[in-house]
C-alpha cells in the first residue's frame, strides 16, 4: 500500500500538461508584394513550420484550405459590394443626367411655346398709326387717354340727314341710312354717351368723338373683333403731356415707363417700389434671416 501511495505522490508532483506555462506570442515580419503574394505566403509557412508544430498535424492542409476558402468568400463578397455600389452610383448618375435632360427639354419646349405665342401675338397686333390708332379699309381711328376719334369716309356730298349714327355705352353703329352699317360692333371699352358726338366733315367723312369711361388705358381696337394695335408701341406726344394736369400727367408718365420696362423685361415702377421697401426692411432688421426672401 505504501508503494502505491508513494507512486501517487510522485505522479502528483509531476506538472500536468495543462499547468505548463503558456507560450508567448512571437513577432513575424515580412513584406508583401501585391504582384507576387506567393513569396509572402512561403515566408508565413516557413515561420509557422519553425515556430510551431501546426504543419505536422494531419488536418493542417484542410484547416489551411478552409482559411483560404473563407478569405476567398470574404474577398468575393467585398468585390460584389463594390460592384453594387459602382452600379448604384452609375445608375444615379444616369438618372440625374436623364432628369437634367428632361428638365432642359421641358424648358426649351416652354420657351418655344412662349416664342410661338409672342410671334402669334405680334402677328395679330399691328403698329399704331401716328394717332395711336389704326387705319383700316372702311374707317380710321386715333386716340388719346381721354378720347377716341373715328373718321369714316362717305361719298362726297353726303349730308348729315343721311347719316345713321348710334352711340351707346358699349356699342357703336355708324353708316348711311338705307345701307348696311359701316361700323356695327361692341366697343373695346365703355364710353360716356352724353359726352360723345358726331359731325360731317367737308361732306365726305363722318367724324365721331368718343369720350372714354376709363381714361387711364389705351384701346387696342375700336370695336372688338377688329384688328388690334400693339399698345406697347403707343407714343403719346410730349406736347400733349404738358397740357395735362399734374396728377394725370404723372399717371401717363408712369404708364409709359412701365410699358418700356415690360418691353425690356425689367421691373415696373410698382415692382421697383416693392423692392426698395423690402431692402429698407432688411436693413432695419439685420437679426432676421432673409436668405430665402425673393425680390420681385
């Protein structure tokens, strides 16, 4: 029994494999040439073979193969992810280009329509005569801001008793009795019938004076449906402006200024006034954010 006991004590004194001191990590140094990575791997395996017994294990080649497969799978996934990102980026760039192209085409289409509309408007509107009206085949008319003067040629020797002239607030009918009217239509704007009159001039023309109800606007035509003038090309005489009272003259000059500004694509007097008010308000309130404010 004593012998067994001593044997057990000796066995107990022997250090167990689990109680052996842990091996310290070893440093490995090598340089990788991306064009020839096999040399780097050879150095790795040489180092492992010298410093450990890993390569003598029966399944070492299987473990190494598993590591290689895992690395290849990881590299494959990374390449696929990069490819997806590149594809997404290319698609976004393509979509952005298509959107810009569509916006550009729409803008060009809008501009084309506007130009066509302007051409149509321009082709329909005529340049006014010297009296800011229009000379037509059967009659001619001129205007100021206050009045419209109509001249209707008739056969020489025509007397007033042969004339049929009917002036209403929104309608004018002129001609000779027993014949189709020369003018018969709705006036471009209302007039003051009590302040309108007609007369025979030199027994060969009917002269009609129409007093406008709205004396702050130019007429485009005498009656609706007849050819129209381009009111932006109306040119009132300066000598006539001097005959107006200060308030009316100021209004006329403002209208002329606004017409010139619109023709040049510039802001009108009212728009300029609004801009000045907004600028003044901005200078008085520097603490406010006006980055999104729009000067009209």
